[in-house]
């Protein structure tokens, strides 16, 4: 029984959101795979890699039905419902992407926008210095761990990741 409990502590579900339009040929994904190899040497992990560019994810319409008419569920019937379900189950979510014009590639930004159903419609005050307010999460995401792995063609990352850092600081807390 003790061994079984110990094993459960070492088993994690890792979701990789590969935002590179190059999918499996991405340099960023090569880095991410090396990272995953290191994790796999230390713990039992179920690893799922979603190539965002291959998913059928439409643009957010800004209709807010996911808040008022169908709470927590987007009215667009595409792959995003699966992505949200995977995010809810994952222990660790790895955001893997190249830097495209000082931010994430377009398909990944679409995915980020479509996470709106994961939030509640009302605003709360933020106490973390990240703005005047925010929409609280519809789900308990407090136990999640997030990792960002990104590459860029600049000779230095200095100042080139400011918008990415700001966006993920706000989204992930």
C-alpha cells in the first residue's frame, strides 16, 4: 500500500502545447523533448503533445455565450473543448513556442483567447500588482505547474520577451 501511494506521487500527467507552426520539426520542440527526457528519467509521466497548428481551433467570436448562455462551454464546436479538458487534467502544462514578432505564434494566441470559458464572467480585484482586476478561474488551477520553453532568432532575449512575459504573468499568475 505504501509503495502504491509513493508511485502515485511520482506519476504526473504532462500536457505540452506546442505552438510552433513547424510542429514536429520545431527547434523549440526539440528543446522541449530534451526537457521531457530529463523528467522521464526521474518520474513516471504520461506526456501528451498537442501541435496547436494541427488542431481545429477557430477564432474567439467575443460572444460571451461561454459565460452567460452555456457557462463554461464555448458554442464553437472544434478541438478547443478537448484542449481545455486536457488542461484541467494536466499536472504540468508546458507552453512550447518560438518567438514570433515579440509574442507567441498566431495559432497559439488563438488557443489562449479561446480559454475564455475557463474563467468566470465577473471581475475581482487583483492583489498581485498585475492590473486593476481580473476574471477568476472557473476551475481550481492552484495545483498546476506551468513551464514556458521558447526560442528566438535574436542574439539576445533581452527586451524581446517583454510582451510574452507580461501576458503569461497575467494569465498564469
